[in-house]
C-alpha cells in the first residue's frame, strides 16, 4: 500500500458546461489509478474530457490510459453525452484511454420494477414517438430532452456490447436494498457504497406518487425530466485509507434530490444520532440547483470541500444554495469549488454568485473557482496530483 506521503485521493471536476464530468484520482503517486464519473454533455469529450485524459496519459507515459471503471450516474444528457462520445472512440488508434467496466442504470425491466407506477407510466410514454399534443404540434422541450437522453442510454449500451464491456459487474440494475451495498470498484484501494437509488425510499414514495399520476404529454415531460431520471441517479460514498489508517471520504450525488440522498444515507446507517454526517468532499447535487435541495440538507450533510459543476444554465448554482452551504458548513477550513465563475452567455452565473456573497459575506474567503485555461478544479485530500 502507498505511504501517506505518496498516496493520492483527489476529485477533479472538469469544466463540463452545465453538466458533470468527474475524474477520481487514487492509489499511489508513482502508479495512480483513475475512475470517471459522468462525462458532461456530448461536446465535453472533444472540448475538455478527451484533451485532459490525453494530457494525463502523456504525462504518465501511459497511452492508452487505463480508466479502471466508468460510472454514469443517470441518463440526463449533461451526464451521459460525453461518456457516449468516449465509448464511441474506444478502440480507435487515436483514443487516449481504454476501459471495459461500466456502471449505469437504464430503464429496463429490472429498474422499472422498483419504481412507482407513475414513473413507469412516464417512461412508457417516451416510447410514443408521435408529435406531442400542443398548440404548435411540436414536442415539448422537456419530453424531447427526455427522449434524447433515453436514446443516448440505448446508444451507450450498444457501444458497450460492441466493446464486450462488463456492465454493472453482471448485475441487472443498481439499487440499494436495506443497509450498505458495496460496489466492487477496485476494492483493494477503495470502499464504494451505493446509497441511492434506495428501494426502501422508493416504496415510501410510491404511496404519494400513485395519487399524482401522469395525465398528459406535458405532465409526462415534466415528470420524467424532474423526477424519474433524478430518482434513478446513482449516489455513492467513496472512501480511501492511507497507510497510516487515516480515512478520507467523498459523497458523489449525481442529480439526486436532497431528501432522497438523506433517506439513502439513513438506510445505509451513515447518519449519526443527530441525523448528521460529515464528508471530506460533497459533490453538491444537481449543479447547485435550489429545486432539488433545501437548507436542512446542508445542516445535516457537511463537508470540508463542496464541489459544484455548473455554468449558469438553469440559474445554477442558485444564490440560495450557496447561502445554505455557508450557513450549514463548519466554522473553519471549508471550501466551495466552482467549475465556472463567469459565463458571457449565462449572466445569471455571476449575478447569483454576487448575490450570495452579499447575503453571506463569509463565503468570499471560502470560494475557489477554476483558473483561466485550466480544465477543471482539483480537490486533493492526500498528496497533490502533479500530472
């Protein structure tokens, strides 16, 4: 096992526009290992993810660079698009990486069986390719996006079949069913617990959701976009240990709702007697949107480093979320990391950050953003990543 001085455990959040593209660096600095969690929108592969992986491969003298595993937290296009582009490149002479182990939830029979009836109805509606019943005869934007995301998921599975890759370690779907569920992602180096999707929580939601139903195409679009995809989001706790026994942990949340994450943490036995938990890194859910989170989430889930991947689209990160983080964080030593601070095309980004700094002045000394020209932000929990 690597010594503490040479052990690395770092999360690199790349500039993936409005999406997520995370590289987990771990192991020893002499022979580091890498996981990829999400790949941002499709263009991220060409613009940021591919060049950064090629840079790592060159600096380590290892081309193609081995990615031990690739995880797709859920089917939203701003998470799966770049992974699909990567998968299409695998095996090509100029591809900078190789990987044959993937983890993702698609809406097949196995996962659908665990979802409430309205969720199953919403997904079934996506199979109807007829134009939506709207005033101009066009598909609603949400439904189009949902269908596109499902097609990307299907496309990725086709690529993985071409590559003869191992998917989900042979399991049909990824769900936590009472207590901790371990994913075998390099178990000699990492402990990876699956927190969500959580069957117990899905069962509790069923009673409420059965009353709502999905009455029309527009409702279906909204339901799929805001509930079903995010409900399936993989949430994992990744823990590494140095040679001296010191542990460091990350909570990686995809786009999961805050209450779903809390329910999963509780079911996994990770909350203390006061219903709280602390991690070294929290990848803030859903790009810092206040539509998925409440202030109570950040009072109960605290971290040393809060990582937000966003570029102002959909008003993310929201002012409220940044203020909630500042209010809920411990008194000293915490940081908020943003992949973008300004975006000429999304003026809400700078405006939201400015409003948060005004409402929570202490945030100013704790805020860190991607440097100009850098591919992303790097959060080092052990030795620094130097490549």
